[in-house]
């Protein structure tokens, strides 16, 4: 499973990229707005830090507007993945862009039917929002299971990018289903390190080592 980080905070991105665990970045207008910086400048900076796909979302909702904005975004760097909404115009734009070799992340997916349409349109990534489905009493992970079953049955090349991830359990369940990517807020990505027995074991080892009075270097 590939790990993307869901943020536009370049300090966080640099820190996580240095760990070697980061395969890409997803952003959205809300995340970029929090930075107070110019959108295209932020995307360019992130693309310099992370060589993997960096999702940059269009603001337009009509086909022609999406394409105009997509042409600007894809010129920022070769690793930009243009992010479009799962609407008729969004999928039409997706088909056009992917046919020209541009990576496209189709976002705001909430059903298997929508995911099937995105794959048919040639999406590079489909982003089902599992946490938001959980919030309204539906099962986000059940959606991932359905999408993976459909994609595997037809050998679609579209990668399932699990989004709106709220905690480690979402990540593990998605990985068990074979989902290709999880995009995680920085705090959730860091939480994957945590286990009380790791902390307890390390503390015991350090205590024993200190009793020896030795040093390694």
C-alpha cells in the first residue's frame, strides 16, 4: 500500500518525506486555504519536495472551466495529478486529460457505481471518502470492499485511493482489502507508529542498558 499525506502544510510534508514513508500528497481547496499562500506556489513547492503524485484540485465545476484550470495545474510539474469531482463534467474532463497523459484523481466518491464510472473514464486514482460515509451511518470500508471487487474483476488500472481516513483501523482494513493507496492526515500517519508495548519494551531495554555503564560511540 502506498501512503499519501493529506495536507498542504509544507513543513509537515518535508518532515514525513524525510522518513521515506511518503509516496505522494493530496490537497484540496480547504487545506490550501489554511496556508494563506498562493495555490500554484504551494503546489509547486510540494512537487519539489515529493517526487510522487501531488493532487491539485480544480475549482471550476463546468467542463471547459475544469480543462482551463487543469492545463495550468499540469504545467506546474510533471507529478501533478489534477483532481476533479465525480460529476458528469468531471468525468468528461478526466477522459480528456488522461487521454493526453495527465494523471487524474477523481474525488468525492461515495458509491461503487460512481467508482465504476470513474474507472471507465480512465481515472488514475479514485478517492472514496470512507470517514464521511461512516459519519452518516454507512460503512466506508464496505464501499472499499465493493470497489476492489469490481476493479479486480475487470482489471481496471485505476488505483483506489482511500480518503477521509480517520484512524489506523481504516488503514489496516483498506490494506487487507488490497486498496492501492491511503491518504492520511499527518497525525493519523504518525499514529501508525504507536503501540504501548513498543514504548514499554524500549523503556525496559534502555533501563537495562544504562545499568551496564557502557556506550557504543
